[in-house]
C-alpha cells in the first residue's frame, strides 16, 4: 500500500537547483529513511511534503506529490498549504516547543482547528503524551512551562504535539541529532512503535539509526535520488557504487 | 629596519603596553562619566522637584492635596486639590491608549507577520513621519480639525474637549507602540512560527497565539512607553482640551492635565517662592511619580514574562 508518491519533483532555491527529478513511493505504515551526505537535499525534500517552502520567497518547485487515498497532489497551486499541514505533521531537528505550558503545547493543533471542549482536549493530551512516551514523566506538571523539560523530553513533547492531531503522515527531520544516546534510543523505540498508526518519513545522518528503524531507505546525492530500496537490502547489497561508498563510510 | 621581537612587547613594562593601559583607563573614565552624567541629571531633577515641593506642603496639608475637589492655585481663594488634574491626565491617557494600543498592535502584526519587504519599505517611513510631526501641529489638528469633525456627530461638544485631545495623542503615539511591538515580534525566532504552521495553523493564529504571547515582554515595554508618552504629552492637551481643571470622567467636557497646568502657569508671571509657584513643582513631582510607577510595572512585567526561546 502506498501512502504517498513523489513524482518528478524538481526544486530550486532561486537559481540553485537542489532536487533533480526525484520520484519515490512512501509506503503506508512503514518508515522511510532519507539518507545522504550533508547538503544533498534531504531536508528540502522533506519540507516539500508539508509545503513549508511556501512560507519563504524564492522557492520554486514543480512535479507532484500524490497523497493517497484521495490522490490529491499536495504540491498543486490550488491546494491550500494549511490543508496539507492539517494532514501531514512534522517534527524538527531542534526541539521547538512553544513558550507555553506542556498541556497548551500538546493541544495547540486541536485548538487551532477550533476544538474547545475541555474534556476532549484533556483526553487527547493524555493519549498523545502516552504515545510519545512522555506521560509518566509529566503527568503531574502539565501546567508548567515546556521550557523546563530536558532536550529529549522537549523533542518527545514536539512528537506528542504532532500526534495530537492524528496526522496521516509524520515527517521527522533528524529528530535525535540534538539529543544524548539514551534520549535517542528512547525516541527510536517510539518511532518504531508509532508506525502501527502513522506513516513516517525520517531524515537521519545516523546510518545505524536508519538501519534500526526504517523499512525503506532512500539514498540521495547532490539532489539526485540515487537508490531507493528495502533497508535490509540497501545496507547489505547496495546496487549503486555511490550508495556503497556512503554506507561504508568512504565519503559523506 | 630590524623588526622588534615579540618578546619585547610581551614585557609588561614595554612603553607600547604602558600607553595602551593608560588609553584603556582613559576611555573607561570617559565612558563612565558619560553614563554617570545621565544619572546626575535625573538626580538633579528629582532634587529640585522635591526641594521646591516641600515648602508647598507647609502651606497645604497632604489630605487637602489629595481630597480637595478643586485645583485653583491662582484664585484669590486658592484650592489645591490634585484630583481634577489627575482626572484630566487619566482621561486623556486612557482615550489615547484605547486608540493607540489596538491600532499599534495591529499595525505591528501586519508589518511583522504579513507585509512583504516592499510594503514595509513604504509603510515604515510614513509611520516614522507620524512621530516627527511637532506636537503643536497635533494640538491645532485636534482643535481645528478633529473637534469640528466630532461636532458633526455630537453637536453639543464644546470647542475644547478631552476627547479630541486624547484621540490625537493616540494617533501621535501609534508609531512608538507599533515600532517597538514590531521589533519584539520580529525577534521571535522563526522556528516557533514553523512549529505553529506545521500543525496547520493559519497566519493569524500563528501571530496571535504564538508570536504575540512569545513577544509579550517586549510588547509590554512598547505599551509602557506609549503610556509614558501619553501621560507626559503637553501641547495637544494645552491647546485642544481647554486648560480648565475639571473633576470629571466625561470626555466630552473641557479639562486640564498636570502637564497643561504646568505650561499654563509657568508662562504667567508668578512671584518666585509663592505657593502658586511651588504648585508647579508639586504637579511635576506627581507626574514623575506616575510615570515612574508605570516604568516599574513595566520592568516587573518584562521580568515576569521574559521568554527563553
Ligand atoms: N533557504 C535556502 N536558500 C538557498 N539555498 C538553500 C536553502 N536551504 C538549503 N539550501 C541549499 O540547498 C541544498 C540542500 O539543502 P538541505 O538543507 O536540503 O540539505 P540536507 O540534505 O538536509 O543537509 P543536512 O544533512 O546538512 O541537513 C544545500 O546545498 C543548501 O546549501
Ligand atoms: Mg537537513
């Protein structure tokens, strides 16, 4: 089952082309990892999915990303980016909780959708924090500031915030790169757990992480999608020389 | 020419190093003197206000000052109740803020969250121009333009009234409020906006639910500056509000503010040392205390709401 399909995606910042004719499927309830050397366009590709580029001037793109089951092309001009972001959540590289309470952070997306019923918000807050593996640590201080949490906790809070609105697709941009090994393994377990309910695309520099958590891996190089395959196959018998060089640590 | 060795310079007694030390000391002294001068000026002002006010309270009891309902220091039978002046000051300030705070915040929100570079380039100089207009001009604008306009809606409005003065002061302080508010909003890091957009928020929701609360400490400074400007504004009220101390909260009546009283009386020829003369200083001191209070509140708000991004 395919959740989303990238088709002939080209992207440039001004004159500088960053993605070159990228096409790949994103499988339903699977984890797809994007790997590749720094600057190859992983973040750029990820941010196409939720139209984050529309916030800034100078980004030009063409091609399609079809979101199933309704096969809507989320890159189409007549599609409102807000509608896209309602369906596709994102967690950023650096934890970015709002300077609000833990509770307000989690229910922000729901409130933005006009949901006001307190009992519903509270229930959803608990569920999302449970799903993000943070509930036990914060259940007694939901009203204290999110800034009081550790970096790893803040990142799980951001995951809870994204989960609270039940996205169909969750984008993770190096979600553990700012965290210590223990928080990292915490979040990795969490990600694997989450794929039961949500399709995930994760950018990572950590090849072990890609190997541990993902089902499919895409290797990108200088804006090209070099290879896309099942993770186990990609890491054992890559078909492209460049992929092999990268995963064996010969460049990048 | 032989190049001097580095080791020579590293000796603490080398002339180059000594001169450098002396230069540093000198610079530090100059900078300190500059910083200290502002403190001395402030202390001097406070000293004069207090020392000239003290004899006043030898003639007028403190209770009379605070409870008497009239302020007529120049009459044959003078009354010294500060309430009418406080009332006038309070009323003009509130009217001005009711206009300037919402409008200034909306303008700042537009400039910081919506406007593109071009719109900003056009709008900001116009706003700054608003702050550059001399206050006398604003005064006559209130008296000769705004009041007649208001009289079309309210035929009974007297020629001198608090409403027109307050509204015009409001217009006058909009640029102060909007420019500081905009600075505070633009200082909110982009990743907080992205976090908001990423869960599906609109621009307006992002501005009002994330950016403004996150910038609250800076925005409160903007509001406090607006309040201080409105409290201290003199010309507009002196020209357009009528200079009659009036214990009322009705904005359609004439009234006088503390500042308007001060200019009115200091332009006359009161004998030095008379109670009337001293009353100017008392009024000035009262204004200083008011402004100071708001600054302290502002400081407390900033500390309380300082956001760690
Ligand atoms: N806002 C921007 N304006 C112009 N060029 C940009 C912008 N953002 C990224 N780029 C360029 O686009 C290319 C791809 O950047 P991108 O951030 O997608 O790389 P990445 O694969 O995520 O790298 P990393 O692993 O370091 O995060 C880089 O060459 C980068 O310099
Ligand atoms: Mg990146």
